[in-house]
C-alpha cells in the first residue's frame, strides 16, 4: 500500500526521447514562457491531454446515445471549467477543446501573466518576483510560478502589499515602467 500523502507524477514524459522536431519545439516554448525545465511543459501538456480525453469521452457518449441529460451536464461542466480558467471562450464547443494547444495552457500561468501585464521585464524576472514573494493575486501572496490563474483573478494580479516594489521610487520599478531601459 502506498502512503496516501505521497506525491505522484502529474505528467507523462515523451515516448520518443530524441525526436529532433519535438525537442526544438519544446526548447522554443521553454524560452518563450521562461520555464525552469521541460518538466513544467510536460505538466501543461498532460493537463491538456486530460481535457482532450474528457472531450473524446463525451463525443463517444453522444454517439452511443445514452442518457442525454447526463451528457449535457458533463459537457457543461467541462466547458464551464475551461471557460473559468480562460482556456476557452464562453460559447466554445467540444471541437474547440480538441483544437487546444499547449500554448493556451502556458498562457494561463501566473508567471506568464505577470510578464504580459508589465510587472516584470522578462519571463525569468517574473518567475523570480513570484518565488521571492513580491506578487499577489487578489491581495494574497502567491509564490508558485505555475499557479493557474482564473479569468476573474486576472485583473487582481499586482505587487504584494509589503513588497518594496509597491514603492514607485524603487529603482527596479522605474526600469520596468521605463520599458526595460537601464
């Protein structure tokens, strides 16, 4: 029996270890989103794989024409969940779930949103600000760069109240507000 509090892998590694095109795509995404390693990318891909699997299961249930009310409820749950996290638009369908790319999952990470919002000059600096406790979501300090931000929380991303970055004369804040020129 396994200890119940033990952490388990939440990702799957690629089947082919040395596939050149996959490695080049992964390296591009790691650099673009400032990820620490490819494991973070694999986690995002595994999460996306679970959503796609759920969508395929729904399509299989529809073709089997079982309980229509249950199918509609499951479809609303899946699409509602994806809409709350900002991965899909409100009027999206099951086909849109199957067409999702790993970039959409990576765009919802706190690290990426801090960079896109202009609170950091680069994705790497955004990661550093988050891990050092300078970023808050809804007034609550978050120190996990891979935290997936909900759509309603997106507007509440700011510097943490006790952080020196809240002072407008902080030298790093002046550089960030000046557009990265030092």
